[in-house]
C-alpha cells in the first residue's frame, strides 16, 4: 500500500508558491472564469495562461512572468462567484509572489509588444490581436506597467492611450534607451477619451 501526499502551496517556500498555484489550477473553459471573460467581451478561446482554481474562494488565476522565463513569479487571483460575477467579499483580487518586472503574458508572438494597464483592459484587446503576431501583456496598473522588464530584443512598443503621464514618461524613456520604438496604442471603439 502506498500513500501519496500533496503539498499545499502555502507549505512551500514563498518563491515557489506562485508556480504551485498555477500548476494546481485548471483550464478556464466551462468555469465561472470563462463566464467572467465573456462578460468582458472576449469572443475567442481564452488565453492559455489564464487558469481556474476551485476552492473556498474560487478564482481566475493569472501568472506574472518575466520576458524570458515562463515560471510564474507572482499570481494574480480574481475571486469570482459561480455566476462569473466578481466576488462581493473583500479583497476581490489577491497578488501572491514578487511581481517586480513581471507581466501577465496573454499572447506572445514576433510582432509589436502591446502593453495594457490591468487584466480587464488586456482582455478587451485580446480579441483585437486574434490571428496577429502581436504580443499582448498586462501590468497590474500604470505604475507597475512602467516598471515591467522588456524583452532583450527591441521592436515596436504600443502603450495604452489612458496611461498616467508620469508612468508613461518613465516607461517611454527606459524603452527608448533600450532601443524600442514607442507609440500610443490606438483607442478602441467606445473607449473613454
């Protein structure tokens, strides 16, 4: 008779928890996370990076990674109800791990790098990049976005039109110094000015 033990993510060293949480989650298809994504306007298959974790407080799981390292350094959890609505219990989101320099990679490719401030904004753009070679990454907010690590091979970088001015200046200066061509991301139809 053999007995198997599974370590809980919170029993692991702090640096290993995000990867364990991500590995212990399931695809979002058919879950409340897919319903939440559809409410945000997603009309194509969900990004593979996003996962679903069942539990006392079930959540969509979004890994934050560095450009050349797929191991999650941090995890953003968005707590959802079974209907796909955001949980009414606080906090509605939780970050686990060290997010410095990391981004949520929703789509990778050889084309321009499109940065979005927040997961919800990035989901809105995910439909727009269908079938394109663009890379689509999300930061947690404008200040976090200004500090994410960019890939070592520069190219075209598109920044959100509504990005806070100080954060935009910091990221633009740093990106230009690294050889990136920085442009504003065109506004989506119906997007606030």
